[in-house]
C-alpha cells in the first residue's frame, strides 16, 4: 500500500511538472510575441490547455511565471558547468571561451524580445525589477569568476575587475539589442569587433598586473 501511494504521489508530481513547463513554454512564446502587458492569464491558460483556476494554483501571478521563465533561461544561458570546469582546471582559454559565449550567444530574435521586455518592465514593476536584479547579480558573479582565471595577477577586490565586468555586461546587452532592432544583419562582423575589444582590454589589464 505504501509503495502504491508513493507511486501515485510521484506520478502526480511528474504530471504537475509537465503541466507547469507547458504553461511556461506557452507564456514565454506569448510574452516574446506580444509583450507582457498584451498577454493575459486567460490567454495563457487557453493556449496551454490548462484551466485558469489550475494555472493560478501553479503560479500565483503573471510575474511569478516571468520569474520562473527567466530562472530557467538563465540556467541554460550561463553554461555554469562549463565555467566550473574551467575554474577547476585554472584554464584561461576555457574561461575566455565562456566569456565569448556570454557576450555573443547567438540568441534568436524572440529571445532578444523577451530579454528586452524584462529590462523595460523592470523600470515599472518592482517584482520584475527584483527578477532582473537577481539575473544581473548572478551573471555578474559568474563573469567575475571567469575574470579571476584570466587575470590571476589582479586581486578580486580590485576595482578594475568590476569595471571589466561592467564592460562585458554592456557588450552582451548591446548585441542583444542590435539583434532585436536589426535582425536582418549578419552579426558575425559585429561579434568579431566586440571580441577584439574584449581581448584588448584583457591584454591591457594583464599587462598592468604584470607591471
């Protein structure tokens, strides 16, 4: 009997997880296509095939859906296992490769739409501002970890590392915006230019640390 009850509980949990992911996938598509304000909970429920009441039991608000989507996306975007391995090996080449992926990750236009929606909404909605701040903080922490491998001669508390982190985040955000506003452009030339800027700054800081 106990095994039967445990099996039922596991099955229910699995179905609930599938349902939540279905809701989030639908909401994500609608948010990217229409924006947060033009997408209602009723539409998400209808297109995901989930009753409105059940949707609200899974997610208390539209903001909670956004937070869950962003958290899931960040898990995929950050490639943290790759960075952890580079740090464990103290491998500068692997750390530089990770930084390159963060800056020039080839996101499709709909992904860029969602990122820009979160940034814009964070200026109006305190809950989304918290989500965005958490994203920025997590990204920043990982960039600093990569830079610590690349610039081992510079103390972690040195303000130059913070400035370099700012540069990486600005370059990444700039490319995302350009992909959104000019989707017809071949981004490879621009990504190469950004990579040159990054490498020049890394070389400059590395030389300063040795000097």
